[in-house]
């Protein structure tokens, strides 16, 4: 999460509202928020339900709080130039519902540039199926490798997965993979 958060924050060049769900994607967003805060580029952090964060994502929340940033349970786009979508990641397998769906619709209606973490929230990365609602990302910063169903501008970032791990899965990356993959 730390490597992902740093890569995300590095690419987000404007004052950002980071919007988090309840899983590991939220942890990536919270790690990014900490770096954005250090670099004076954080407009705020909103979490659907911070009390549901567990494991590494909960650790990222505590690290952010130690820097004096308390996430809100409400969305506030006022000071944001860009929205970082960290609601759902690669584990989504059904259409977003309830507050998750409401927040996705609000992001889409915000009038702000949207950067999604790994996949736009509402995309099933396993099948490539776009559920409704889905975040309409201007840019997707995808972690490690491209995912199924990605559309628009996609930036693939290195999060420290060794080439041997990819090779064990039968994936061969060119030496300059992370410089070449951008569309």
C-alpha cells in the first residue's frame, strides 16, 4: 500500500479529495492522502465507513490520523480540483449499492477531474464488466499490470512486484515496462 500510495500521490498534481471505500483500495487511497497532505495537495479525505477498515487499510488510516488528518463520513468537493476514487478495487463482483452507489454518482456529478486507483469503482476487473453505477475516470492509475475493462487514459505504475513473481505467472515484462505502458 505504501508503494501504491506514493505512486498515486506522485501523479496527482492538483489539490485532491480522496474518496475511500472499506477495503484495500481504500488503504491505497489513504496512503496517497498522507503523501498529498505532506506535499500540501490534500483537500480532504472522505470514507464511506472508516470503522469497517481492517488490516493494512486500518493501519494506513491510523498513519494518516497521526499526521492530523481526520477523514469525513461526508463528501465535500469544495476545495478539490481533482477527486481520487479509492472506493472499490479489483475485488468487486457485483453492482455497487447504497452509500457506495450514491458516492459514485456524486463523484460523476462533481464536475471535477477524476483519477481512479487501480480500476474505476464499479468495474469488475476479473471479467471487465462495467456495473452501474461506475466512476467515469479521466485517468486510471493501475497498480502493477493493466486490468480487464480499463478504458481512457491508463497509467500503469510499478509497486515493487519483482519480475520473478510475474515470470512465475507466465508474464514477461519488457525492461522499460513502466515507462512504456501509458495510453
